[in-house]
C-alpha cells in the first residue's frame, strides 16, 4: 500500500524516536514536505512524577526548533499546547489512543497550527484535516511506546536521580559493576531527630522532613549535584567532577565540584534559616542540622543482593564524610569541611585543627565557614 510519507514513517520508524521532541519535529517536517501548510505543532504527555504532571513540546515550523513547557502537579489544568498554537494560526488538535480507566486527560494530545488563509481565521481544509486525522490514528502505537519510555525515565529519575537513572536506563544493571569518579560529597542530617519524633505526631514529622529535604535537595540540584540517598533524616549527595580532558581541566573540575558543594551548603543554611523562622512563628521547634563536605574518589555503581540492587556510592571518601558529619555536634558547628575540599576552593574557611574520626586511620584536617 502506497502511504503518504508521514504515515509510512509513523508505522516503520517513529517508535524508535529518541524522545518526544525528535518525534514531533520529524513528524512536522514530514507533514510540511507533504504539502501541509503548518506553522507549528504541539505534543503533550502525562508523566508519573511527584512534581510534574504534564510535559508539552512545542515545535515551530519556521525554524524547526522545539521547546518544552511543564505543567505542575496541583496546578490548575492548563492547555499550554493549544494556547501556544492559537497564537500561530488555526488549530487542529486530537487526543491519541484509547481511553484507559476513564482517564481521558492522561491520553497524549497532538496538535497543529495551520497558516491562516484569505478566508480569515479559517480551518484546515477537508484534505488537510483528513490527513491529520490519519496521522492521529497512526501515531497511537509509537506515541504509546514513547509515553512508556518517558514514564519509566520519570520514575527512575524521581527515585534514583538523573545521573543514576541514566546509567540504569543505559543497561548498567550487573551487580558489582560501576565506575570510579571524583566528586565532592555532602552528608547532612537533622540534630536530635529521634527525640523530636518521640513528641511529634507522625504526619507532622513527615511534613517537617519533607520541608528539610526540600531545602537541602533543592540546593544540591540547583548547583549541579545529585542526591543519592535519603537515609532516615539524612542526605547523601555528590557533585561529580566533569572537566577531565587535561591536567589543567582536571584541576579546574575538582575546584568547580568543591565550589558547587560549598554553594549548596550555603543555600541549604539560608533555606533552613527561613524555615526555622516560619516554624517558630507557628509555635514549632526549629530544625537544627549538621552537614559535612569532603572530596575524593568514589565507586559509583551497583551493590546489593542478586535480585535487589541499589545504585549508590561507596568507598573511603563516603565513610569519611559520614564520620565528619558526626563531628558537627561535638564541635558545636553546623558545617564541617575536610582539608581535601579546603585545598580545592578559594572560599575563606576557618581551620579547626586536625581531628581523629572513628574508623579512619589518618587524622582529618577540619575547617568550617567563618560565619558558622
């Protein structure tokens, strides 16, 4: 059967598209080449994510560029694709695929903006509308595959973090496999959490934990780090070195990772100071915390049982940063910084001398922030 190029592509190749943005751009390009007078296109997918409810990709025919718009969970229902297309010309739009569990709004939405003709606002002519209806029908299978891949990616990122999720999706699944990377490490936890939880209602405690994790994880992500673990009331995060192409670049990469970790700690402190003000105004106790920074090599990969793996970081550097964080309370400091980080930053730090850490053979040079 001799099918139009867009339909043949949807059957034979579209399911292998690397992502929704490439799918939309390629489909739009083929529709243009087939003679459709398009000015833009939009594709919206629902995603299972704790923050993001829907992702919309917007394609402009004039440039071929694709941008993304996000709709957040809990926000009023938006029609970002339709609204954007309406600014380009008359709109044709359809939901793709069958309704499942009565969730009509969860179906993908594919829309196109035409080029207005002399008839005014106009609409797509019968031939154009007929082709777009066929496109919507043939797009069902490849969009289902794309939506499933995006859903899996969203879930993995929510539970593993972006870098770790990418490694798992790339097939790094064998137990005991991983790579040695250089990274700044951040370990932080709340002070006296056990005592506080004994006198606090569970749902109130969970709200407090979420607020704490929002501040520290938000700061980590803002400065390019990745949270590896939430352990009780504790957080383990890394800031991997990325520039390693030459000796000079490697040294710069070490410094950039350490500076990013220091900025994340400063942002966490500011966020928690504001949270404590809010809590005190509500008659709630503040949430003091301790945080430690270290820099070194870690093994980043899979450990665990044969049928239950964990993608995490292990090694002496992880042990040291954990022990260093445990020194915050005895020293009366909220932030402690190892000599390895101090050697890779221009930030002014206050030395606290060398300290012996439990289980660590060599004493550790310890620093703190001047304002701590």
